[in-house]
C-alpha cells in the first residue's frame, strides 16, 4: 500500500496566496511633496511659538555675542515660551522689535525684485529667511516701575539708587574704558521705566545704540514687552562658539 505524504498546507491556501495582489509600494517621489509640506508646517509652528535662530548683525553685545563686518557672526537660539508665562527679568538677553524711533538706521533686507521679494516673504514665514524688521538684541537692565540712571560720580549705572553688579562688563575692553568713564557713554536719567516696558543696554556699552540714545521718544528709550520676540538662550553657530548665553541679574547683591 502506498503511503500518503501529509499535506502541510490546507487545500486552496497556496492558490489563495498566489492570487492575492501584492501591496503596491508608494513611490518616494510621490511621497516627497507630502514630506516637504509636513516639514514646512512643523518649521512654521516651531518658529512661531517655540524658538527661532537669529543672526547677530553688529558688535553691540561684544564679547557676549560676536558680530562684526566681514567676520562669521554668531547665530543664537531665541526661545519664546519663557515670556508666555512671565515677564523679562533684569539680566535677560532679549531679541526685540525696535520701536519706530529706533528704525532710522534700518534698511530693508528684501530684494527690489517683486518676485524675489515675494519668495523671501514666504520663506520668512517658514523660518528660511530672516524677517524684514528691525530686530535688535540687548540686555534688560531695568523693568517697569524701576528708576535707572548713570552718573560718573556714582561709579556707573544705578537702578533705584543701587549700583549694578555687571559681570558681563568684566573684560579688558570695558575695564579700561570704565576707568575713564564709569558710564561707558553719556550720563543719563533718572528715567522711571513705565509698567509693561523695559530698559535695555548693550554689553559693548561704548558701541551700542540702546535705550540711552532714544530717551527723546515717547517711550523715553524704553521698549514695550509686547515688542520682545524672546530670550536668547544659546549660541548655536559657529561650532567654536557653542554655549549658553549667560543672564546674571545685575541687581542682585
């Protein structure tokens, strides 16, 4: 008698497998536009609500932040969440939109060509191109309700009559200049900062067009908190400059 070999698979299963259509793989090139749109939406959300990278255009914050003509300027990460839950504090390094009276030296970075300008504006929405606005970076010295001034006889900047402790000025460039002029610029004040505003100054006091030089405007040189884009947290480029941006409170003992 011939021995039947066991069939390892039920009748019809092989035929069913053979007849089942293969799942069609979606082409990478068909998926690419979807991936690009998703990436652009995520970039928009990130830049709008969480953080954005800014380029330091000048030397007004030297040596804390590096910027000069013809060199590799720092790029800083500015986070936006801190001021959704609280106000700027003395010592914070902030990026802000300059009030109208601060725009005299600002020149548009957009092309004169209408098509290129339109593309630049679209790129700005997604963080691919810098915004066309007078964004500046300075350090908060005094906040709403405080009175700030500088008199050579006082030895430097005071807030509510107390001389500030400013470790970010402890560098050879500032130390030598302070011996000749403790204000590192013109004497000013007293100015009482309005509620909802801040008084800002650059770390490079001898070369910073900050609040001191706009006291004749309607805000007496102060900056509305609503104009502040965020707090500068990190230097992200160039690699040799990576690091946290220090924000010690100059009003602390």
